[in-house]
C-alpha cells in the first residue's frame, strides 16, 4: 500500500496546464465519436426504411388535371346509308371533312388500397427487424468507441504519471550531486563521485525531456478521438486508481454468461437471421395472389367551364377490385426463395462463429486481467524493496562507505520499479474495461 500511495503522489501533481478531462468525460464523449455517430445515422436511415415499407400498405390518393387541344387534318370517312335503289340494302358513301380542332379538359382523382399482399406485410416486418439489428450494431460501435477513449485516456494519464516519476528521479539525482559535492569539499570522497553524479543527473533530465514529446502525442490522440481540435492540450485528471487496491476479476463463468446475455453483437446477428428468414417469406409470397381495391373519379369534356365549374355535369365514377396472380414467373420465384434460404444459413453460421469468437475474447480478456492484477501486486512489492535499498545506499554514501555508483544503481532500481508499478496498475484498468466491453457490460443502464 505504501508503494501505491507513493505512485499516486507522483502522478497527482499537474504536468501541463491543459484542459482538464476526467475519465467519465472521456467515456461519455467517446460514445459520441464519429464512428458511433455514423452508426446512429444508420439507425435513422433504417427507421425511415420502416416508414417506407409501411407506406406501401397505406391508401394512395392522387389527383390529376389536364388541359389540351386536339387538331385533326382533312380526312375522308365512310358512312353507311340505305340504298334508295335497293330497299333493304345499304351503301357506303365517302365523305371528306375539313380540318378541325377541339379542346380537351380533364380532372380526376384516384384512390388505391392494398387489400392483401403478403410480400409487403413481410417487408414491413423485415424492415423493423433490420432497424432493431442496426440499433444493436450502433450500441456495439458505441462500446468500441468508448473503450478506445478509455484506452487513450489512460495512455495520457500514464505518460503524465511517468513524467512525475522521472521528475522525482531528477530531484533525487540533484540531491545526490549536492551530497557528492559536499563530501568532496569535506575530503571524504573523490572528484569522480561528483562527476559521475552530474552525468547521471544529465541523463535523467534527458529522459524527462524526451517524455514530454510523448505527452503531446498522447494529448493529440485523445483529443482527436473525442472529436475535439487536434491542437487542444488535454490533461487527464487522476481517476483514483493508484490510491486503491484493484478489485478481483469476476469468475470466468460469470463473464461468459454476461457476454451471452448482453453483448450487443450477438443480439444483432440473431436479428439478422430473423431478417433473412423474412426474406424467404417475401420470396415465397410471389406464389400467392395479390388483391387491390381502386376507386376513380373523373370529369372530362371539350369545355373548361363544364369540367371545372359545373359539378352536376361530366361526372364519372369507377370502383373495382383487382386480383393479380403470377402463375409462372420464369422460375425466378423458386430461385429467389432458395437464395434467401442460403442467406439464412450464412447468417446462422456467422452467429455461431461470432459466438465462439466472443467466448474466446472474453476468456483472453479475463486471463489478461488476472495476469495484470498479479503483476501489479508484484510491482508494488518491488517498489517497497527498491525504496528500502535506495535509503540504505544513501545512508552508506553519507557515511562515506558507499559510492555514487551504488546510489545510482539503487536510484535506477527504484525508478524502474515505480514505472513498472505505474505501467501495470494502468494496464489493470485497461484490461478491466476490455473485459467489460467483451462481456457487453461496459456501459450499463440506458445503453442496454
């Protein structure tokens, strides 16, 4: 626990005066990443597809009107008249008419309602299933985006904490230079001890400066993922993980059961199987008849005033029920049904394979978390031992019986132990969130 407190104290100090961001902020903004928003737009598109499918089953009312003119050129027509010379007989007379023209006006409305069309009902059901599947895909994408935001947040936080560890190392090296100078001036140590301590201080300062470049890169990576300006300098706030003992991992059986119940991808693939099954029903619907009712109202005539201003005249009403039945479609219906059946089988195989992959993903993530928990425990022990070793070597050096080289070795051992503790403790949190994401339990509540 002393090692955890030491690392927390080093990481707590601010490194840069950038925009502070908490872990919860990063998680929330991560779910609004560009990829996640695109997935939500796909949901909106699927929702509109449902409305389009429903519109095919609703009544259709249309109105049309036209005004035109018809021109006839000179033409010869034949009329049949009684033959005066032969009673009871008829003759044909040729009559030539001059060119004429006539106006034509028309106003009408039509109402069409589908009474029975199994394919369209199944298409409506299928579009609803596809919409629900797309919602599951959007949740899957949001979880992926959130996990990446968590990873980038902890990467930035680790770099900040690393800078604090390196800063503490620089301060210890400065103190060692001062002690070496004091011992040299007192005649208790040689000049080489002071030179060696000065070189070590320079090396530690180089390490600290080099890590500042990594800090800028990590800030940019997090800002870009959160759809912030790439130039914004972010400072990860302490999530408090270094001051507490990490809780143990859940049991593997519990993790697998949770993944089977809540992983959005599995639900999505199940719905896609249902959509493929509905496509079979749509294809087979071509074997069945379709029934449509239609009503027509029309007004027409050669004069606009008759058509548009005299409601008692020129009226014509038509009502009909139409039955259409494709008795032979060139074998296309059977081919479409067999194709849909193959697509259903493909969707089933995809679900089965994905379920196996998710089980493997959960098992690997679970094992990684257990490994990191053990590594963090060992790293904490190493910090305790390294701190005791440095204290002992510093006491020996002050007493004049030790060397700068021995103190330097102890300093490096402590720095490496502190960095290893920091690295492993951060890796514990990343592994824990990775396991939650594999289980489908990354974001509880409304997202489920």
